C-alpha cells in the first residue's frame, strides 16, 4: 500500500529564461528561450512524492488568475489530492522569475502572491489530511506561522515532520522542537546556525546545532557531493550520483519529496538518503522544476547504474 504524504507549501508559475550571466544593477541584459513551467517548492515536493509512489495531499493556495487553475490541474494530473488547496480571489498566483545560466545554476526572484494567504486556519481545515499522513513535508514558501501550525497539528497526530527550511525567513526557533527531520542545504544551514558551513567538519557542527535544537535527524544537503546526516547513530555522509547538470531548479525539492517518501516507507535513513540523492541528481540533469522530477523507476535505474559499496561513509 502506498504511504500517505501531506505537503504544506507553495505552488508557483516559474518563468524561466536563459542568460549568459546575471545582469548588473541598472543593466538590461537580453535573455532567451522563455518557458513557463509549473514549480514552487511545496508543489515540486508533492509531485516528486507522487511520482515515486506516495499518495499525496497538497495544502496550499493559488490565485484566481490565468495561472492558478493550471497549477492545480497540473497537480491533479499527477494524482495529487488538491481538495485542501484554495483559490484566493484577491491574490495573484505565486510566480518565480528564474534566470538559468549555462552552468545549470540559477537565480530566482520569487513573488509569493497567494502562497502568503495560506493561513493557520486553512491548515486547521486540513487537519484530517495531516492526521492520516505518515509524514508532513513543509518548507518556507508559505507564512512561517502557518508552517508552525501545520507542525503542531502533525505532532498532535503523531505524524512525522520533514522540514526543508527554504527560503530561510521568519523566526524558526519555535519550529525545531516539532521537526523530526531537517534538511537544509549548506547556505541555509549557515544562515540558520549563524556559523560558516564550507566543509564537512562545519556541516557536522551545523548538524549538531540542529540536534541541540531538538531535531531528531539532522541532514545537511551537500549538492552533487550528496548529504550528511547526524542522528542517534552518529554522523555519516551518503555520497551523491554523477550526472551532467542541465538545470538545478527543483533538485532540492526532488531530494525532499523522495526522502520523505522513503522514510515514510520505513527505509533506513542511509537508504532513504541514497534514494533522495539520486532523485535530486536526476532533477538536476533535466530542464525545469516539475518537468524534471523523476519517477521511481528512473531513480532506481540511476541507483542500479551507479551502484557503489562505499556510498555511505562514517564521519
Ligand atoms: O526550489 C525550486 C523552486 O523555487 C522553483 O520551482 C521556484 O518556484 C522557486 O520557488
């Protein structure tokens, strides 16, 4: 039977343009190849979880504009339950303006729109979805007080919480005691802990900070190098998979959606992390946010192709 996942988060229309470099202040730079792609950290995580086999409910909001119905229809096509998602008549849909560089890296300007209208009351209304879920996935694309309420409801129901603290904003201190698993990347870990995270030793120190703030499983994503984890069994690194990078947009979301699914399935954390690393790598190897997110067969094929005895190393 499929595991049940509730995702509380943002859904965006991504406007992606290719650029040779980023414009300087005051400069107009000519980009090319504009494409409209469904995105948003929450929606991307929901789509990944659905594609790798979970039964997913999405809690969020879109605007009553041209984009809103398309964003929801897109989730529904993936088999995601959107009955707890709302359409806000006063707001525009979340929009992300993404400049994609030849290296596959990007810069994103995110206008949150209707995502900012996802209220604690809306989450209360979705209580049953959180209660029946095996895990709740949250990020920071909706207001922090809404995220906190979702976490509290999850804790009351005995539902685990996977927190991907991006984009970092608001007072996160009240959230850590409700977080089962946290998975920041290095720069997010740096902002949150207030200490540099430039190497493995510093990543371990950051993970310790999360554990000291009551997080059970502290993960720091290390991009193409994989991810490090610190839990009751100590610190390990789970190495990443090698792919030709096309576009890193959504790679972290693929990681979180895949990680949440495997953890809900009861996989040991190292196995779940290897799966999440492979999902993130596949997303980075293709263009766009949701179009790049892999299916379970694709993730497992990459894992089989790059099988390695020393994928997990103690630190
Ligand atoms: O994490 C990638 C997402 O961040 C994009 O899809 C975009 O919507 C931004 O919010």
